[in-house]
């Protein structure tokens, strides 16, 4: 996914007739992820995690093949179809963090989520380097990168053959029996968890998607963009080694609030200048803020439902989260290329767009903190 997010907008910009649609390939990836989240979750609930993850790698490999074809033919529509299928993989990988909690004790769940998320360090290190070595390895730009995407999915399929996680028994407790989606969304902890996860992921995607376009548009190189995205992804996952411990000590609410504050600081740094240093610091803060907010929200979600509700609630969560990310990735290209007369003004528009969503998440977490405090008094 790191490889695709680095080059997706650049490849789209080279194929699209209108530069405003440069990030449409990434939007289609996230749309595919959104639409496949609920079906994949229900499949995993019924048939187990391994089946769902294998379907994800199949979607990723198919998307890579069709993406290669679109690049070879210089056909934007075909490339978009491949991007949509790649979203099936993106959706499946979103459930890795939930799978980590399936066999974990209640106390270990936040740490389990963090450790699995920490695996993203490998992608942060290897992904951008693979882009550097493969993006120009063929006459057709980025074709080599998509070939590597296909191979990585095939390797993933082999690994998942060895995954063993028991499917939960279908026994409903009296407390949670037959909860509808409307009832789920009226549960404060679940609603706040979903809102904060959606805002954190959507804002991270909004800024990260437009970063390569902004960096290259400001006169720097594609390799500079890859290095900055690499630092960003490292910042996304390095904190995972201790985020779970912080959640256990301070609680989900404080960690989510801290993450939202760091996301705000990221926007302020980005708005203060367009040097490589500004881009780097802003993207590092963006990654750390996402880590705290998203892992905190995921931990809050998993502690607010029973195993029997796992498929229903986790599918709903990722459907809403990736719905927000779809909107953000689509808006990213429009804001970046069409919201002003220059790259700098477009980059400013992207970062100003973070404000209303940060306010929404901030109000949600403030409400939950007050409710929690009242419940303790009672």
C-alpha cells in the first residue's frame, strides 16, 4: 500500500486528461476498500480470518495485473479498474489489527493491536526504496512498481495458508442480542470510536495522498517525495511499540485526544512553509497523530462489543472509516490541483480542510470524556 500511495497520484496525473482527477486512482482504491469491508468482515465471521485475507491478496494481485495493463495501454479507465480491485486488499489488511485481538486477553488487546501495526515499519523502509528502484525500471513509468505489487500479494497468499485463528461461536449474550445498526450507532463508545477512527484515517489520507504532488510541484524530485513519505510511514508505525502500553496506562480517551492534537500541529507546520523541512516535519507529525488516534479508536472499538458482534461492528466501522477516506482522497486531488493558482495555494487548501474534521472528532472525544467522568461519579 505504501508503494501504491507514493505513485498512485503521480501515475494518475500522467494518465488523466484533467489534473484535478490525479488522485482518482487512490480514491477508487479506498472506495473498493469501503465497499468490500462489510462483506469481508461477515465472511471472516463465518469462515475465518484466513479466507478473508486470501480474498484480499487475490484482489491485490488482480488489481496489480490490471493496473499494469492500464499503464501499458496508457488507459486511465483500465488503470482505475485495477485501483478499485486493489481496494479489496486494502480492506483486508485493515482487519489485521482486529485479528490480533481475536485470541488476546482483554489487557493485552491494545498491545496486540500496536504490535501488528508496528509491522508497518517494514513497509515504511522497503516500500519507498522499491519505488525508487522500480518506478523507472521499464520504459513505461511505474510499470515495474506494479509488477512488484503483484509479487508481494502472491507472497502474502502463501503466508496466510499458515494462519490459524478459531471462528467465534455464534452465541449471543442477552445484553447484545439482536442489536441493529441504529442501536450500535447510538452506543456512545462505539460511535465516538468510529468518528475518531474515520477522522484520523481520512485526514492522514487527505494529506499523504497530495504530498507527492505537492513536493514535486514545488520543484523537488520524486525521490524526495518517496523519502518524505518513507519518514511519514515510519512515524505512523514506530510509536506502535509503545502506544498500546500508553493506552493501558492512560486510557483510550487521552491517547485519542493526544493524537488529534498532534494532527493539528501537523497542519500548522504544513501551512508555515513549503521547504523540504516543512514537508518532512508535517508528515512525521501526521504519522504520529494518526497512530495515536487510530490505534486508540481501534482499542476503544474492540472493548465495546462482544465476539459475537465482531463481524457486524468491525465491518460497519471500516465501511464508515473508508467511506471518509474515499471522500478525502478524492478531495485531495481537487484541492491540490484545482483550489488555487499554484502548488503552494493548493497545498494550503489541503491542510486548511483538516480543521472542521478535527473539530468534529475533538467534540466527540470531549463528549465521551465528560460522559465517562459522570458515570464514574454515579
